[in-house]
C-alpha cells in the first residue's frame, strides 16, 4: 500500500446492489468494500491475463490496493448492501502526525502499509464496520466536520485492519477451511432432518453455489455425498447395534422414503439393509468419529 503523508478520503457511499456487473476499472485510491448484508463477488486482475475471484458475505470486506483492476458482481437473486470508502495519501497538513510517524509506533501498521499484496480479504467482528460508519458520518457533516476527528478515525481504521490481518494470518486456518469445517459440524448435528444445500449454506451464511465449490475443492466430495455417508454409517450402526425395525431406520437418519433408503444403502454397502443385519460376517463397530465417504476413484477419510 503506497503511503506518504495523511490518508485523505476521496469517496464514500452506502449502496444496495442487485443484478449488477461492474466493468473492470482501476483508480489511484485504495478502496475498502465492506459487505453489510447479502453476498457478492469481486474479480481482481492483479496480473496481465490473470483474474482472481473473491466471494464476500455479510461481515467480510476487501481492501484493494491503488491501481489494481477490479470489478463487482452481484447476482439478481441475491442482493448485496455495501459500504465503500476510497482514500489516498496526500502531503501533510496541520499538526496531526503523518501516517509514517504513527506507523513508527505500531509494527502491525508498518506491515500493512508495506504490504505489496494487490488485495486483502478479512472477516470483521463489527469493529471495522463501526469505525467506517463513524468515519462517513463525520465526513457527512460537511462544514461542521472535524478534520482532526476524520484523521483519528481513518488512522484507527487502518490500525484495526492491520490487527485483524495479523490475527487472520496467525490463526493458521484458511477461511474456506473454516466454512467447510462448520458445514461438516452442521451435517453431523442435523443428518436426521430433511436437509438441502441452501440449509447448509444458511448455517455458514454463504451463497449455496460458492459453498458447494469450496467444499468439493477441499474434500473431493459434494455436500450431499458427505451427508449420505454420515447417514449410511448411522444406519449401519443402528442395524448392527440396535433392534430398531428396518422400516423405521429411514426416519432416524433423515431419509424420507423407505425405498430410497434401501437404494442408498445397497449402493453404499453392496447389501440390502436386511442382508446386512442378517449377515454373520458383518463387522460390528461403534459409530465412528470419522466418516468414510466413498468416491468413484478412492476412499477418503474426512475428519471433523
């Protein structure tokens, strides 16, 4: 992030977007795009002929470096409300310390200002949003605004972003991995219900399509395949360890149709539920802490 002098806000606005595709553009200001509600995607052209896509949901924001080409994409079925602030650094005015002088007292701010990354994506616990909102409200006071208050607020904003960035780096867990982990936990706790992808996406507050992509990318399985694995392992346990009637097991595992349960179970184990229970060679074991999900090409173990 290029920094020299005082940060000066060039533009700021709240905006409700829906069914919108912004053309690629660039400007000489650093931009913070904060998602207040909904879901959107940002495409960034950080290098020639190389485009990266970033998904943002409620409480997440992206800070895009100056002169980085980017555009906003919002689906017509999923509106998004955002708060944008654009700023650049201008020569010092008044007695307020320059950003370099302030950074000399804060190692994290130094690191943020020295970063050459074209963009950063972070998740906020509302503190960044409250600072941004206070900043734009102060700027809206026009003739009554305090330049000192503006400088204090934008400096506070940059320090908070720097700390949040370090916390994210130190967490050692990628954001997409966290979403997948939460999705897995949700499925293990709700497998007995009628679950659709939109329900899982709602639990992690993500767009269903995006969640499906990252889940498949990190696990090699679809959400529904993983859920089926949980249900079939539970059915095996009930068949081996309990006297629950076979006709009732589908209700214990969230499969509404007996015929569909029989089809899933035979596809998963190679045996009908009746044959599995009767078989003297069936391996008895406790409900596992890890679920074996069968793929066409391999067997994966997904730990939660």
